[in-house]
């Protein structure tokens, strides 16, 4: 098997695994279902992952990568303040969630509640993912502070932690209410209202 085939198969497993984890949770996502959806023979799973726990940790890394990439791209856009970039990023996410009928939410938040205290590998992967995400948000907020668009009386990293926590709460309410209103309230009240310069 070539490296390209191995990489493509592993990516397919992770793509389908993330989808199943979002729909069914960690304990509800069976390996047999993931393998079937990915079109991978049952015996092949352990070629790629030593355990379901290792797979879950890899799925977290796989899941967060496009969000980090999109946020990095938004922050690199010329002519936008850090706050404008963050606002555009969260509006993109809200629009995508609304287009997907509010299904799934955030795998990180879902797994934090389900396996955060039972799986050391998943907990470590979740912490790394949240830290990387928070650090990028803090970078945007620090730039917004330099631009004069964000309040300077609060630490950028502390505000970024608040954004992570607030977004997770808004996602939970979105799922329950089947509405984008909590997401827009987060953008308007937490990001722009609290973090932005009044």
C-alpha cells in the first residue's frame, strides 16, 4: 500500500469518524459503522489506530484543523482589523450552522462533556485543540487592541478564553433552540459588545 493510499484511507476514516462522532457522540459512534461508512475493511482499523481512544484523539485534531485554517486566513486578510476578522469568522460559522439546520454543533464541546474526564488521550487532544484555538483568537484580539478596535483594559488571552467558553454555550443553546439567535447574540454581545471598544 502506498503512502498516498494510506493517507487517503486514514483521512476517509477520520472524515467519516468526525461525522459519526458529531451525530452520535463518542460512545454512540461504533467502529463498525465508521468503517462501513468509510469503506474500510474491519480488520484494517488497527493498522491506522491502536485503539478507539487514539482514533478519538486523532478525530479531534482532524476536526479542529479546518477551523484553525479558516481563522488564520481571516486574520491574514489585508485591510481588516483584528475585530473585523474575528467577526467575519464567527459570522461564517453561524451561517454554516444555520445552513446545516443547526446539526452537530461543535465536536470539541460535545466530547468535552462526554469523555473529557474518562479518556486521557481525548482530554489531552481536546485541551491542545482548545488551546490552539484560544491562542489564535487571542492573536486576533491583541491585534484588535493595537488597532484600537478592542478594549485595552482586559488581557487578550483572558478575553479569548471568554470567547471560547461563550461560543460553546451559544452552540449548546443553538442546538436546543434550533435557532441562530444564540450565535448572533454571542457575536453582538460577547465579541463586539464586551471585547470590542464601546
